C-alpha cells in the first residue's frame, strides 16, 4: 500500500492549495491512504470544524495536529465526536479528543498515532512511554504510522530508532521546513525528520517575513499573521508499505508547487 503524509497546512491559502493539489496527486501517485496535519489550517492558527471539513473533502483519511490543537475552543466538541481527527496522545487524559485511531480498509487495518515532543515544547507526558502503551492496544494492526510533532531533531530521530521495527513509519511535523533525510531504518521503519508544510513558499514558516524580521530585530511582541497570496507548496512524504509485514519498502519526499 502507498501512504501519503502531508505537512502542516497553513491557513486558508494552504487549505485551498491542498484542495486543488491533493486529489489529482493522489490519483497519479496511486495513494491508498492519506494523513494530513491540520493544526494550522484555520485563518490564524489552530483548527476549526470548517477547516477540518475542508481537509477531509480534499482527501484526507486522518487529520493529525500538535501544539496548536486547542487554540480554537469551537473545535473542542469536534475532537470528542470525530474519531479520525487526532490530538497528541500525550496530552492529559482530561482534554478533549483522542491521540490514536485504527481505520479498517477492508483487506488491512491502518493505525495512526499522534504524539508531541517535549524538548523545547510543552511539558506533556513522556512520548516514549506513551507510545509504548498505545502499541499494546494495536497488536493486531500491521500498518502503524506516527506523526511526531516535535521541535528537536534529536528527539525525532531518537523516536525513529526507538520504534524501528515496531511501526511502519515515523515522520516529524511542526518545524514547517522539509528535511532531506527520508530513509528506511535498519529494521524496516520508514523515517523522515520533518515532512514540511503546505502553504506559502515565500514565507517564514507560513508567516510574512516582515513580521518575523521585526520580531527578531526588536524583540517586541508582534502578531504572527499568516501570509496571504503568492506561490503555494505542498510538502509531504510517500511511504510504500508491505501490508502483510508492515515494513516500509520505499520512501519518497514530496514537494508540489
């Protein structure tokens, strides 16, 4: 089977570009299953029920999120009611939603896990211990994919090696900059440190460069408005996975403009 993971969708323009680009690409590339990180898909940041519906309409099977998951209160009930919209599993149990799911695709099942790193980020539960407990609940699932929403490259790579041979693929989101280290780890797990973002090309992580430059030059507070207009891109990664063994057989970086 062929799995496409799409990097953080940035704002309305990124969502529109996803709707325009993803359906034809899925057909041409023969994608069987698609995961999209939608935590920045709202006009500002966060995800809303409207932007969630737009991402599903574009062709996502599962939507993952990250540190902006709960920035929009109107999404809280939707996290509880939507089985295939995930928030990081290592948030406290009392928060809305779920951090993993299993989708029945007929001849095989696909498990998706969403975790958040803790290095340079919020002090959530230990992601390594959290994934151990989740995997015990997925023992009958051959194909398992992890969106690890994390800041530190070292933490992402450590998670990849930790889960090598235990899951089908581990890929990173959050930094919005696509890395060039797609690979198959020694025991058959596909890996990429960060799959990038879907949104404006001439931006700083989706935000207007002028705003970020002002912040970095003056240290004064600024509003991080997402950049509107201009050339857009879709970043992601393709994983070819043997549905019988759960091992990745090929990895390909994706960048569409």
